[in-house]
């Protein structure tokens, strides 16, 4: 089970009320559901970590997604719970729109308190609180249905994408499968992967598994498109760029050095796409012009729409205009196809996030190192403007500076797993701890990088995000299952594995919901030491305006807490 946000857990309890088990065995073959973002969480998960049912929020509305349309009738109690939850807290609206291809749902509801209305298609004029449909009948109505959801409506949708993907094997399932044009906006995707069917108990908490901490796509086709005609990406010596952390299931590196550090990365978010480059000056470098052309076409997704460029990015506007694109200097507008901006303002944060989720493209450039330098004591992961936009999309700009030089591009056909990816290596390390799976030499080398990235990720402190709490729960379970090294002068931590465990455990302890319960997993043998009580410390020091360290002469054993009474005169005066 996982450490979850209170909102998600409350929703889960409502949706699974009075249900003790779910029999997913024959005759239906569902697809695995992929979850991203802050609000999506699983309702049912098999022993392989595949999600068969899920729920999420978008705007003021709610959505429940089932991995096969047959489940709309197989689980009537779940459907009634879903309809109650989907109509929203405090709503007394009992009208339910049902697409004619899901008519059996309406038949099942005849004896219930709900008032089903069978329709041939969704309409914005349909006066219902919830709409029920299969995943194949929403293509023409997707935009209206998303607007209904965003405005406070509820959507119950069921289907599988593995058959569609086999028929339309050249299409992008995440973006082009009809059901994903609605559910994907809320962070739930039907995938081409079959899901194993089992008899599953319903747990009191949201199901969770380290098996789901992985990349949601191989990104091979995306990288092939983006890097067409490119053999390397040059980071010139007059540009001081930040590192980009790509931490989402659908985020991926584009330009990395041999240590796995990236200055250029992309991601899918909802029905849209985003690319981040860690210095805005790179947006108008001629040496990268071919890449920016590819990037804009990738973000535009064939719409041939207007590319909006922030007015202060004159040089970027000049470069992009050379490609024959319809470019305009403008602040953010909802009618754009792609928006190009810097990472130094979050004035339109929610609007930009919704713009991308609903199919828009975002190209954003900027660094966080200077902001971190000029804002000591603040957290770049949460307080830097660009990260307030990007974190939800699975990307973050860091305070760390990258070395200049030539950054390699993946070889054509090379799986993303052969390079460093935060999610992939975290999943592999979890399997190493839980099942004893062997790590490759390449993976062991990158454990140091994984430790740093885990620590940085935890600094987001996004405890109401389902994505964040799932990764945090995975890290907690790793620490609990691992044989935590007990370091001493005669027994130092020498292996990359042990160093990762020690470094990440300290961060998990700081942010976990119950550190006292977590502590025994970290410290097996804490020797008793002399205890000092009610000790008064007198400090007489002149630091001449500089920082200095003054020893108290006292030592606090690992995991031990104490209380310190500070003189009122030194409160908020910079003492730590």
C-alpha cells in the first residue's frame, strides 16, 4: 500500500465502498492504464503492477477509467459508486447521459436512483451530471467532453487500446486513441499493453507497487523525429546552463552528457507535449536551428497552427520565422498551437498547464542556477517560477550548472533504457532490493546519479500529488526491505548501493509522514550514551558579519530528538 494524498484516499474509499473483491478473470482482456500527473491514482492493480481501473480529477470535474468496456456492466456496484462520486460533492443531480454503445449501463440503472438518458453522442447541451461511454465513441465529441469535465462534470469511460493499436500500428496510441483524447487530459492513458487478469481483493488503501515506477514509453519514435539530421548537440562556453531533471513517466532526455545530466528534455503531458532547454539563449543559436525546427513540428503535432513567441524573445522569433512557420510575437493565448517562452514567470501557470494538457505545445527555456544563487534559503524545486509550471509535467530545472561541450544524442533505434533515466533506474533498483535482480555495470555506475536525483525529487515536497507520493512510497519500501548499512569507523559504506541507501534514507526520513515508525528500519543498533538534561549553553561570539560555526560541545545521537529554548533576542536573526 502507498502513502497517498488525503484527497485521493478519500475518493478511493468512496469509489470502493462496500466492495470486497473484483473478479477480473475471463472473458475480457483489458489494457494496462498508464497514470501521470498529480491527481490520477489506481483503483485496481494486478500482481504485475498493471492498472486495470483508475480515477483522476481535471479542472472542477472527475473521471473514472476502466481498462475494458465490459467492466461497465460486470461491476454494477462499482459503477453506482462511481456515478455517486463523479457527480461531485453536494450535488443532487441524478441525471446520467449514456452513450448508446454503453446502453447496458442504462439497463442496469433502471432500478437505481439514477435517471439514465441514452444518447447517440455527447452534446454540450446535454443536461446531465455524469456521462458514461465506451472509449471508442468519443472522437468527434472529445473537445466538448473535456470542456464538460473541466467545468465540473463527471465522466465514466471504459475500453482497451491494444486492439486499436494493432490495427493502427503507425499511430501514436497516447495521443490518437479516441479514449485518450478525453482521459489523457486528466493523466490516465489507455495503452497498447495487455493486462493480466486476476481475482483481486479490494484493499483499504490505494494499491501501489514499485513495478509501476517506470517509463511509460520507449520514446524511440519521438527522438528519431526530434534528432533527425543531428549527430550532436553543442552547449557552447558562453552559455551557463542548468541541469534538467526528467522525473515523469512520460518525460525523457534529449541531450545528455556521459553522467546522465541533461540540458534538453521533453515530455508528454495530457494530450500535449513540452520541451525544456536549460538556457533561453539556446533558443536562438544557429548551431541548434535544425533541432528547433524539428521541435516545433513535434510540438505542433501536425496542426500547422500559430506559434506564439514571447515578445522579449526577438532572436528566437527570427530563427523560428525562417522555417516558414506562422509565428507571432505575443503573450500567452489559448488559441495558439505552440507557445515559446522563458522560465522566469509563472503568471499564466494554470492556463499554460491546461493548454498543454488539452493538446497544446510548450517550448520553454531558462536556467535556475542564478535564481538559486540570489534567493538563498528558498527551494528552487518549489519556488522557482519555471518549476511551478514544469513540475507537474515531469520536468524540473535545477540549481546545478552543466559543463559545456558536445552532448551526445541517442543512436537511432537505441532504447531509452540503455541511457540514464530516473524512472527506469529507480524501477530497476527497487527490483534489485525486492527480488535480488542483478544490476548491469552501466546501472551500477549511475546509482550515484540516481541518489542525487532522488534527493532532489523529494525536495518538491508535493504531498498532495499522487505521482510524488507514489515515488516517495516506493523509496520508503526500498529502505524498509533493504539491509540498511550500519556505518562505523571500521565499516564504511563503500559500494554505490550502500551510499545510495544512506543518502536517500536521510531525505526520506525528513519528509515521510511518520519518521518515528520509519527510524527502526534505518538504525538497527543505536548505542546508549550519557544523557544531559536542562543544559544551559552560553555563546559569546563576534562573527564580524560573516558566517561561522560554533560548537555547543553536545552531540545528539542519530534519530534522537531534543527541545531547545532560544532567547527571544536571536529569533529570526540568522542563527541556525
